[in-house]
């Protein structure tokens, strides 16, 4: 279920072709950049040494779990259920796709005494649940059905009120402030009946500070103090590399430099006392890394060189507790390092930002260096620095009109807006039922599709055990889903509530 608050804002409850011979590409799965792709915001100080050892800040810190259990605090969980309406209030139709509730329904609910909150019941065709702390629930259900016959809406009784949760939240905030806690967020939801407290680092001292509200409907979450990286000084040197400085903003991409002119033109945010590079024995590399939150602290820890496959990438760690309010607006911090030529692969090699291979849509995070830079003084010409071969192949498919739609890529359990997208289907699946997509299990309109699977679909997997299909989600009464692979399409409709699938 997804919840809409009293103001109907969606709540997050507990919630040119490459012709060179590229290195064999087995470096990392086709996933997004890992969470530890971060760098330090400290000023670079040549007197601060000490390479990061990768150990947590508080290796001897006690776990807060025993004290939480003693005081009766639970950990917040995404599986925490929301209140559901009486089963007799639901029908098989209409089926919603997870859209926001109609304004007219919201306005009607607000005029009724005892209304608290509205949320989505993903277990019942994404119907809207109207939570009331008082009133005759059966009478209210009859009224909403009469007023909105074409909308899936059910009335539920809730055991608490927004006013009570607001007072409890204020008390929690007062306790955290008195304890000197700076990174936290607190929010209550009538739909779940609890106040969730997200603390930057959930340690024993913070749990003790909340003892006065023990026994109240509160759950806690936060980083384990034993796993938080300390805010240590930024190391300036490592195995075969030295940090020249940082540049703010720019592109999320790697760059290679083999001349001093390129460095002299940089708009340095921070720099060491010596930015010059001995290009006879070194090259300069810029790693343009994205910050997961604009206020997140990062630290550059290493330049990693793999020989087989030949890949060079940056290694970084998150520093300190994650911010309570994460501003995800794209912000780039570039680390510019001088790397010894004798540390590089002979070439060709991939130069990429992160440990894992970039996924589709992030091809700029990797380039191909098609020359041997281990030779003293060797230069890299523009023709030697080539785009990611995956991008080249994608562009060729687009030019030939064979590139699939540009919608999101989802798997079972995913959510998407109506429109085009991609869906990963395993050959072990029963093709007559797929999903859930948008909390809905979809059934094929073609009978016995699993017994007679389309050969175009099985062939689309090639030698693998899955294929990626194009999908088109259409709103309507009922909504529909079209799945296409290998020039063969099948139409799907919502299966009855309670139907299972994980495909």
C-alpha cells in the first residue's frame, strides 16, 4: 500500500562505430553504481596524510538492538502493513494503477467528521482507503459508493488520530534535540498507526534518550554505528596515484589527460600545492562522481586497476551518517588524480567511474582507452579515447530503427506510469500470468499461453534464460498491458485480486 497524507502528498511510508579490439567485458554486472561511490568535502591539506583503511568509525560500538528490545522499540520495516477495509467493501472492479485519488473524493472525505487520511491498498486493485477515527463505517461506505460509483474506494476504521501522532512526534523531536541529535526525521501515519523515527546513526545513546516514550507506537531506523565510515582527512596519495584536487560540477564521466594544458584550464575547487604532472611517467585522470545527496560527505580512497578484464575505476566511501533529508538533485564532484603509467593496463582498457559496469542510460560513465599508455611519454590522441562500446551499439540500433522504446526497465514488483517500458521475463515463467506490475498480477487474454508459449519469445532469450520485452501500460476500465518481444505481442488484463505471480 502507498499512503496519501491529509494534504494528499504521497508519503514514503516505512514508507561513430568502435572498430578496435575492446577488452573482454566481464567487469561487473549490469547494475547501477554501488552506494559507496562518494568523496570527501574537506579542503585538501597536504599535511593530512593517512590512507583510508576502510574500517568503520566505531568498531567497538555496542549494537542498540538489546536496549531497543528492552524498551519495546521495533525497527521500522517496509513490510509494516497499513490498515485495510472490511473485505466486503472491495469489488473486482474498477482496477486502478496507483494514481493519486480524485480531488472530488478527497474533498468529500475532508467534509466528513472523523476523517484522518487516505491511502492506496495495493492488495485490492489499488483502491483508495479512507481512514476514519469516528463515525459509522458502514454508513460512510454506502455514502462513498453512492457518490463515486466509478471509483474504487473503501472506508476503514483507524485506531489513532493525526492529532495524537503529531503530539507524539513533537515529543520525540524534543527528546532528540535535547540529546544533541542533528540528523533525523520524524513522521507519523494514521494508515500504519505509528510514528517512524529515522536517525542518522542509531546508537545506544540515542535509544536511551527516547526512553521517556517507550511503549508508545514508535519504530526506529538508522545506520548501524559499527558500519559508519569516520570523517577522516582525505588521503592525498595511494598505491601509484596522488590526488591533485577537486572540481565541482561538470559531467558524470571519466576523462584522461596527457598534457599540462588540460590541467591548467581547470576551475579548481580545491587543489594540492603542486598540480603539475610528470607526463613522462604519469597520466592524469578525472573521475566525475555524482553525490547521492547534495549534502552527503564522500571520500576518495583508491584508484583500482584490474588486469583481466582491463578496467580502471575510482573507489570511494560514504562518510558519516546519511543526511535525514536527502536532496537528490544531481551534483557532480570530480576528483583529479595523477596515476603512474606503470600501474595502468597495457591497453586497450576501460576507464570507468564505479566498480560496476554502467547500466543502460548511464553509458557516459565509461570510456574505452585504445592505446598503450604504459610507454613513457605516450600521448592519447582524440581517436584513442572512444565512447563506451555499449553506447556505440545502442546508437547503431537507433539508427537502424531497432532500438526499443525509451521507457523504464522494471521487474516483478515494479511500478511505472502508463506508457511504454521494458520488462524482464524469465523462461521459467508461466506466460499466462506476469507481474505484479503496479501491485497488479496480469493474465493473458490468449488461452493456454503457458502451454503454447510464443516461439518468438523463447527465441528472444537466445542462449540465456530470460529476455527483455517491451511493454505498454494503458489506463482504462479495465487497464491493459501489452507485452512484445521478437515481433510478437500479447495482451494482458488484470487478474482477480488474490491471484499470485512472481514473473
